[in-house]
């Protein structure tokens, strides 16, 4: 009897891979060509405005007329707002070569809504590095990820701003994966409604993909209530992840109240156990994160100070943070940093 082909036969797998790669390459080429075309349309519009010294109000009328004509000839995609985006696209990216074909036009339309060049560059780099969809990019912008990262370490300075803008998030050490606050708006829990730790854990598991997005790049979910047995006594770690970039287990303890020294001590014990009993030879020391509703900076310093393990405490909120307030905080910290730097030079 002759061998019959199955969906997993080697010949099927080889041809399937070839076709899938071809489709990806074609889609990539089409996307790159589309971005180049839109950039050049923006260039033509700007050059026309400059040559004819068109004022802003006449510019709007020009775009309306251009939109009607292009839509009549070429169909959808040439609304006045889209033409405005093409114009802004050209102005934001002086060289077409700096535009990434890894992002779609919809990505760039979201990015163009950001006026701060450093912030826009950060979200562009992270969209590429993390493979964010347009929806994920919008969510990260709405949750003020850029400002949260700048404020997380408490030492905002111009160098850190430029680093995020030029490279995105660099993950070289445990502190690089920490955010403060973490935003869990995707759980849909009312801000002032009390929630049990067990219910918070279950809700995060149900929304694990969104939780992984909030945790950041490199996280893989291991499980909940992971048992730790010491002297015949069982303890349970709320949530365990593995970060493949840092090559380390990440243990998360959920607290629906403010940070306490007891929580730090308990998590420190879990980290010692994982380092001795769970880690493989190639793994780096495990990392601990306490997620709590409140964190007094002085109490946190004393609770976490002197521990040999990597333990961090961060707040979490159940709603989108006030974007303007976060921006104001960043600007205030940067202003203080500039003043201190100027005083040092005096």
C-alpha cells in the first residue's frame, strides 16, 4: 500500500512553510510600498503649499478638493483626515528611509497623534521591538506607558528620556522590567469596589494575554498558586512567570492593601526556595514583585533594603491613570533635574 500524505507529512510542511514565507514577504513589500507612497503624497502636498504660499485656512480647502478628486479616481483611503496624516507623516519623518516597514499605516496614524518627538519615537521603537498590534499600541499610549516608565525608577533625567526614545525599553537587569504603577483597567473592576486577592488573581488569569502585555516584553506565564514546601509546611506563590530575556523566574505576590514588611519577608523566602530548588543551572536568580494598592517610599526602602534577592514593590491601579497629571509629574522631575545640574556647574 502506498504512503498517503497527511497534513503533517514532510512534503506538506515544507511547501506550507514556503508559501507562508512568500505571503509574508509579499505583504511586507506591499506595506513598505504603501508607506513610501503615502510619504511621497505628503511630500507633494507640503511642497505645493510652500511653492504657492498657501495659508492654513486655504490649505484645508485644498485638501478637501484634493480628497474629492483622488476619491473619485482611486476610491477610498483619501479622506481629508487621511491626507492630513500623510502631510504630517512627511513632516515627522524627514527621510523616507527612517520609516519602518514593520509597522502599518494604521500604526503611524496612531503615532502621529503624539506631538512630543521623544515620546513618539519610544512608542515606535517599542511597537517594533514588541510586535504590538495597533490596538495594543493604542492601549499603551492611553495607559501612559512612557510616563510610567520614566517615573518608575525615580531618577528621571534627559539621558533616560533619550535612551527610551532611541532604543525603546532595554532589558539588561531586573529593575528594567518594573513599572509603577501597573494598570489593570482591562479587568473592568470599579475603582472603589473592594476586591479579594483571590478574585484579583483569577481575573488576571482570565485576562492573561492583556496582563502579559502590561508586564512587558519577554514574559511567559508559568502558573498560579505554585507550591513551596518547607519543613512539611506548604506555601503558595500567587503567580509565577519566566522572563526569557533575563532568563529568570519572576514571582508575583498580589496584595489588595498597602505594602507591609511581612509581604517582603514572605516573598524573600519564596525567592530563596526557587534559587535553591527550582532554578536550572543556566537560570539567573529569581525576581520578586509585590503588587499592592499603596506603597510608602520610606516604608518600602526599609522593608526591601538589605535583602540579597531582587525584590521590588509596585502599585497597581484598576483604571487608566490621569495622563495630564503623569505628564506634569515627568516635567516637574525633569525641571528639578535640570536645576540641580545647572547648580552643579555654578
